[in-house]
C-alpha cells in the first residue's frame, strides 16, 4: 500500500468519525429496523462480505444517519440480480429480501434511482517499464508496429472494440467472458491474472475495476482513462429502490446530499480514473420524421396524410387545423416527440369505442357532430389496428405540418 493510500485512509477515518457525531438528523421510515442492502459478496471494489468495498462504506453512512444497523442479502451481481433480491419476497416473512441496491445506473429502469454518487469511464491498463508508453488506443497499434506486437484483452461489447478493429488489431485481441461459473471470480481477473501474468499486454475494463485491480497488483501498472471515447460514455451511478418506495428514495437523496463530501472522500480512496479533459462527444443529429423534396413527400408521410384524411380529419379538421370539436394539431405537435405522440394517441384517451369495423367507424364519426365538445373524448386508437400499425406514418405527416415543412392540401409522392 502506498503512502498516499495510507494518508487517504487516515483522512477518511477522521471524516467518518467527525460525521458520526452529528448523526441522527434523519428518522427511519415507519417499521424500518435496518438498512437492508442487496449486494454481491465477491465484487470489489464495490462490495464484499468483509465490507471492504466503497459501497459497503457508503451504506454504513446511510446506517449512521438513520441510527440503524446495516444488513446484507448477498447475491451475485449478474442477470437476475434485481429479480432475486430487491424485488423478491421472502415466503416466510412476507417481506422483500432487501430494500436498497448500490451502484445502480442513475436512470429509471428496473429501479428508481437516487442522486448519482459516482461517475466513470472505461480505461486502458498496461504494465509499465517495458519500453513503451500508451496514451491513446491508437498507440497500441503504433507500439505493435514499431516495438512489439501487443496482446490485447477485453470483454465482449467493450467500448474500445470498434477503435481497436479500425486500427487493424483484430488478430491481437483475446476476448474474455464477463461472467464465469464461479461467483467468487469477477471481471477484475483480466488485470489481476491475465495482465499481471503476461497472458496479455494491455487490458480494457470499466474504470473502477481497472483502477482497483491495477492498484492492488504486485506488478507495476498504469491506468489510462479512455477520455478519447467522449462524454457520452461517462456513466453515472446511484442507489436503486423499488419504484413504489418513493419516501425511501427521497430520504436517501437527503442523506446523500448531506454526506456528499464524505461519500466523495470514500470514492476518492479507490483512485477512479480521472475524468478531466474528456473529449466532448458530438451532438447527435436527430433523425427527421419525414422527407420532403420540392414539395413531394416520402411514402411514410403520404400514408400518414391518407390515414389522417380517412379518420382524424372529421374531428381535427382539414389539414389538421382543428375544429370546435378537437384542437389544431399543427400547433399541438410543436416540440412533441414521436414517443410522446404515440403515448397520447394510443393510451391517453378513454372513450370505449371499437372502431375496427368500417361501418361502425363511419357511424361513430357521423355522431360526433351531435356531441358536446366538452364531454366528448377521443377514442382509444390502440384498439384500432389500422391506426396502431401506422402511428409512425401519422406522426410523420402531422410533424411535417407542424414544422411548416408541408403545405395544406394533398401532397405528391417522391419518385422511388
């Protein structure tokens, strides 16, 4: 262990000791007797059953603030982790097995996430003292050509794969399986075993993994953040709770805010790769929903026009300009995404009208004029197969009208 790590640990100890004195500001939720954490017992630097990971130490802060013990339900961090931990009920007690998952992507998915408490990017790791230096992925190709042919280790679907292949290094890559049959072995082995032994000369791994196993190796190694990959490949992580546990999520966020400096100090002792000078990713050009050239439209937009003028125009008027029964869609679609449009049209409205049958549809449309516009509700178009199948086409037409790219009247089709 280096002197810097020793001093960092001493500093961390002082911070946590000082923080403990001010504990007690937050009260546990009703019925909460422990901070019950779902975690992997063999997953450093995140967690282990000796409580040596940074997530173990951060979970301890949550316990301190609530004045509760921290209990663990151990399960391998693999496919099915959430289903078998935080979402699974104990048949004997009727309670969930645990209530808090650590290091969860800071975006809503299987879990509702808290505020992120760390971010990182992939890294490149290599042994030092061998007569070459690697600063970028392309340096691997340069050294392979001028010095020695470097053996490369990475996991399937690694972010560096495309650049490595573009540099003509496909024959030098050894692909590693992310998960082995032994739950005690994690992805850090690509560094602690393969790189340290000389099986490979350069490894690519997730930043926290790369930093931790390089730091704990007896072989001198250098960790290079892949900041050339761009800001889009920086990923942030927080804690995860069940979607219905909103009060728990809110309480955790308050604790994370209060103890953010202490948590940052914990993360700092694990020497994550620096995110300084990460290349700014270019803004992705949003794909246009329609194609219009010299007033002529693509097939999708034309189909949308036809669909609108056989169904929607009765309420929304010619050219989607609205009537006293339904709004102007030219203005309503300003800034609306295709996803939001789909959700509104297919799921938002509640009139129970089966419009699959053409005669029934026309009878319904004929009756609309007699209905009070305030009481009238748009039909559930998710029950109408023609609308459901062509919802994207309908959006293309209406979006073109909304953007001012398409004039009133029947458009002409582009030649194929």
